[in-house]
């Protein structure tokens, strides 16, 4: 673990040391404390401390990739070239991953409850075409300009094609996987994605967000207790959001050099004629 991250166990231990016998949360259990702390890591991580992982994932025989267990959202996916660069795949929401219903029915027994038994029809993968003997691509020919003087079609339909990439992909959240479409024999891809650190074996929080996590734990512990005064709940909530704001400012620091790079990156020299 890097030095700029604090393990969750250390945060919980420090938090428990600061609890006095007459505090509102003096009787909190270790299980409850850890559960709320994990929720705090997830809440803070999604907004300010996003941890991007880069994994090499094997391509299945049906041109799919199984999503990792800690997957939240994708940043990029591509192939690694011999130059060490990642050549990204374009997202294509027209890639087919349809399924077909089976005739068998799986019933869930609910004998202990006086409600109708629910039934779910299973499905199987069915990516076959729904047309036969017809090429969908040919339907665009009526829009393509044909240059009869040059004996051939030299024109192209504006808006079609382009965006050259190593391949295409589509997210399939229903089957917890990614559908691929490439012209190469691909056995492995690299995916960069935002991970849910609360599901890792040894969760941690960035040192900038450590105080925000402590404030979150205290606020959530007293939030739904009817014996806690409303002004104390309001104070704890305000403290949490203040610490959260400070953590966000620290983690999103923007230097003068970075600002100049952003300003200058769109300037390019062009040849003079």
C-alpha cells in the first residue's frame, strides 16, 4: 500500500480511541463501525478519490470479457501495441447481445407466504441475425454518390464511417461482461476502470480524505438515533460536508504549470507556404 493511503483498520482504531464513555456513540459495535466506514470509503471514493485500476483481461471464446468484481465504470479499453501504448476501442451501442427465452420455467417456492408463486423464464444467448439473404449495409447505397465519369463510386456518405480504431466494444451489464468486435485475433485486452475500493481485501482512504471519513462515520452513527438532539445531528452533518469539501479541494489541486499546459495544448505549428 502506498504511503499516501491510510488503511481502514487504522482509521477505525483511531476513531475508537477518541470515543469517551459519555459520548453518543460509546456503545457502537465493531461490526457496525466497520460497515459504516466501508460505506464512507465508497461514498468518498466515487466523488473525489476515484481509484482507476488497469487490468489485462482474457477474451472469452465468444468474444466477451468478464467484468472484474470491483468494477464500477469504465475509463478506457484497448489493445497494447509493441510501442507500449494503449490503442483504445470505440464504443458501439449497436453491437448485438440479444438473448432468447427458453421454454422451461424456474419457479421459486414461497410456501411460507400467502402470495402467488413467482416464476422466471430463463434465457440463452442468441446473437444470430434476424434477417436472411439481406445485407443491411446495402440499404445505404441509395445515399452514396456515384461518380459515373470516373467509372466507379468515389463519393462517401457524410456522417458514415470514420473514427478508426483497433476495434469496438459494448457494455453488457445484464450479463456482467463486455462485448467485443475486432478484426484481429485478440486474446487479451487492457481495461482501465474505476474500482470500488470498499470491496478490496484491504480497503484504504487517501490521507487527504481521512478526516472526512471520520466525520462521515460519526454523522451516520447518530443520524437515525431518536435520542440524539437535532442540533447535534445538524452539527455533525455540517462538519462532514465541510471536511468533504476540504478533501476535494486538496485532491483536485491545480497548479500554474498544469493550467499553462491546458491552455497551450491546442496550439499547433502549421507549415508556411
